[in-house]
C-alpha cells in the first residue's frame, strides 16, 4: 500500500484522528495549520519508539501463530501472520520516510492521518484471530486469545502513549473488537470480561493522556530552555560586539582629545604671551586704556581655557592608559598645604576659612607627588567653589586601623543630591546646582581625581547630605603606606635591590 493510498484512507475513513487530538489537547491545538511545535515533537517520540521497538510485535505474532496452528489450518494462520508482519513493516517504512522528508504545516496533518491509518490497520489484523481462530466450545482457548490480544494492547500503550490520536486508532479497535467478541459468546464470564476490557481501555486512555501531558510539558520546557539559551547567547554576542565598539569609540575619543588638547595649547601659549605683553605695556603705554583692560580679559579667559585643556588632556591620558605615575615617598601634608596656599586668595574673596587637619606622625605614602597634589588642588578648588560665603573647608589626612591612609576635603556647602553622587565621578558631569548658579567648570575635576586614585590602586568615596556639606575621601591602600621597615628604608635614601624590596614588602 503506497503513501498516497494512506493519505486517501486518512482523509476518507479515519477522520476521527483529528477529533482524538482535539480531545487530548483542546480545540485550539488541532494538528495541521494550527499545530504547535510540541505536537510534532510528541509524534516524533512515538515514531522513534516504534522504530526501536518495532520487532517486538512480529515476535509476539510468531508465538501466537505457533500456538493457534495447533487447532487451525496452517494456511489460515500463515496468511494472518503475513498480514500482521506486513502491516508492521508498512508502519516502520512510514516512520523512516517521515524523518527523511521535509513537511509543511498542511502536510503534517496528512502524516498524522497516515500514521493513525497504519495503526488502525495493525489493530484490525490483531483483531482477526478473535474471529478466525476462536475455538467453538473451548472457553479456555478463547480466554487465551483474548489475553494475547490484550497483551498486544498493553504493548501498544507502552509504545504509542506519547501520541494519543495514533493510540486510539490502534488500541481502540482492538479493545472494542475483543469486547464485542466476548459479548457474542453470550456467557456471563465473557460478558463480564468484555465490560472489564472496555473499562480498562478508558482507564488506559486516561493514564495515556496524563503521560502525554507530562511529555508535552517536558517538551515545552525544553523548547523554552533552548529558546532562552539562544536568546542569552545572542544577547551575550551582541553585548560583546557593542562592548568592543564602545571600547574602540572610547579609545578614539581619548586619542582625539589628547591630540587636540596638545595642538590647542600651542596657539594658546602665544595668545597668553601676547596678552600679557599688552596688559603689562612692556613695549610702551597704550593710547587707549580700554585696550589694556581687553588684554587682561583675553589673558584671564586664556588661562581658564588653558586649565580646561590641561584637564581634558589629563582625563584623556588616564582613560587611554597613558598616564604614568612616578612613585616616591610623599608626606600628604605637603600637597594639602600647597592646595591650601593656591586656594587662599579665592577663599578670602568669599570669607571662607581653610583649615588643615593632618594627623601627627602620619606615615608617608608611596605615590606620584605631582598627581596627588593635583588631587588635593581639584578637591579644594571644588570645595571652595561650592561653599557659600563665610563657610568652612577642612583639608586633612589620617591613617585607619586597617593600615590604609585617607586624604580628604570637607566643606559645609549645600551637599550633593543622592541621585547625583554616582554621576559626580564621571567625566563632564555637572550637578543641578552648578547649572542653576552658573558655576564655571567642565565637570572634570572629580573624574581626574578618581582616575589618579585608580592608578594608585586607591578609591574615591563621596559622603554628602543635602544642606550639611560634602566630604570627598581618597583612600590609599595599605601596601602604599611606608610604615615599619619600608618607611625607614625609604627615609634613609639608601639604594636597594629588587630582592631586598620584595623581602621588606613581605615582612612589612
């Protein structure tokens, strides 16, 4: 029988397979155009089981034939055996063809019909012995045949339990046929046996449906897991791609800023030099005093622009990883004192009190003195800039119990809102207060401080409360604190070898 014949049989005589599917899954999950992916997976589970366990039924058929041949003719039994094995081979052939061919959604419905038709044909062949081999007047042999057929039904339940439409097509006809044959005997025992068979079929179908739903849930979860893994893989690949793009863009930006800042300083030096000459009337007095004032304004603006360019150059070097530090023993009181001295004039203009509070006996720190001085100046400048008239700014350094050393600048200004604290350390970020009060600056000071501290293996922490001021704390790790033998050695200025320095580092 060809595949086309099975398609025609499934359309004309076995339309109940779609109803069975509807009964198992609901009207919204019929095979065909509306078929869900897990239904195809369930069908494939059945086909794989059939391919693996296909030889079992022919073996059972051979044993039943050998027994039935004792009271039936050889030709009759051989014909039946040929039909059973042939129907089994047809189904195995369909199983193999299914996996070798690609199907559209509409063709999938036909395949379900063909598999149900082949199962129905097997069921009919297995039902034949109950009518052809039944011995008249021998209840024991009749009971044997019913038992043999129900054993086949049980085997089909084990093999086809994952796909209910095909299961009903095969076991349904066998069970109903066996029950009918028992009722035909008009015997109380066989009548009861027929009722039991129908009841068992209903119970088996109920169990099969539960097993199928469990298999369906497992397949759905597996598909969802696979989809999730694929989505995570795509998201990871996309994130890696975007990260590389951002990294290249950041490197290009840093290189551009570094190059442009360097190029801008050359003409700016000329502007500053000539404006100083004009403002100082070094080549004679100017005829109009307004020109002198203009020259002073040009020089002030140039100085501000030069400071901004230097900040941009610093932050671009830090981000590009081209900012090197020259390590040397530094007393943190020195850069703080220098920062206080440079900020005194601006602080006096606002009547701000600058206070130094450096812990006595504070050990020196192995760091870049120029970089740490820049940290102290940036923090002090920021504090003076945002502290109101008559306020107070404290510059200090202290050692903690865990061996680290902190440099901090504390003010009693307006404070930083909580939502702005995380952005304060990023480049070109300016808070609402700076924008509202038009306080000058490009938002690079704290970013440079953070970059310099990272180069030293340290951290920057901002403690702030609205209306109560701000404290910026720069913490140097304990390995940079020159206490004990390390401090004594560095203070002596005696040259040491790498081996000696490593030994001192281990014993410090």
